[in-house]
């Protein structure tokens, strides 16, 4: 976003807030607007506290798993599919380790934990890039899979649903797994088709 776009968004939100206050004043509903604003602020703080706890717990578990060698073991198990998805990346390259960590975090629905590994993966893939201004096939494949990301457990959504007293917060796991599996499969197929077209 550039400065002009940010300014337009600020004007838009300011205009909507001002319009709601004026309309509430003329319709005699200022009390309801005030109560809604205070209630929403309270909900926002409670949601932030809830998400902070979830983020801290899962980020800590990821660190413990990494120190205990669990991440390394899973990464080793992922080497065969990674070689299929990223044939241009040499075996044992550090990029594959970063990609594995990113995929594992995404599978657990830990987007905040996946981001640092994703950035390191792109940096490592860039070191193999002979054309610095053009993305390689490996970089494209990684970006597509990273964005579609199969999720075994959607921790963010479950935390949101728990915050708002859902009767069954975890019921989104099945649909989420199915949707992300399909999106990832389609993304991989698209990248493979594009790679074949480019090489042909």
C-alpha cells in the first residue's frame, strides 16, 4: 500500500465512524452506539489476550520440538516429497530445512510461526537463483504451497471460535483439511503445468 491508499482508507473509516455518530444522534441511539463501542473494545482486548496465549503455547511447543529433534525427524521424512516438488534444489541444501519447517508450521495452522521459516526459505532459494529479478520454479512452487498450505489443525480459527463460545470449536478441522488439501493439490498441479509449458 502506498501513502495515498492508506490516506483513502483512513478517510473512508473516519467517514463511516462520523456518519454513524451523526445518524445515532439524530435517531436517539447514542447510548446503543456507545455501549457497542465499549463492548467491541472489550471483545478486541479479550481476543488479543486469547490469541497471545495460543501463539505463545504453540510457538513454545515448536521450539521444544525443534530442540528435541522432532522437527528434524519430520523434515527428514519429508525429503522425498520435497525432492519431487523442488527438483532444482540440491540435496541437503538449507532451503529444504526452512521449507520443511514452514510446511510443518502451516500444517498445524501456525501462520505466525511459519512466516520466519518462509522468509528464510525464500532467501535460501534466492541464493540459488541465477536471475535475481525473476522467480525460479522452486520459488513459485514454494509460494503457492505456502499460501494454500494444508492444515491438519486450524489453531487460529479454533481459538477465535473458543473466544466466541462456539459449541464445538474443533468442528472446522475436517472442512478445513479438505479445503486446504484441494487448494494445495490444485496449486501444485498448476505449478507443474506452468513448469512443463515453460520448459517446452
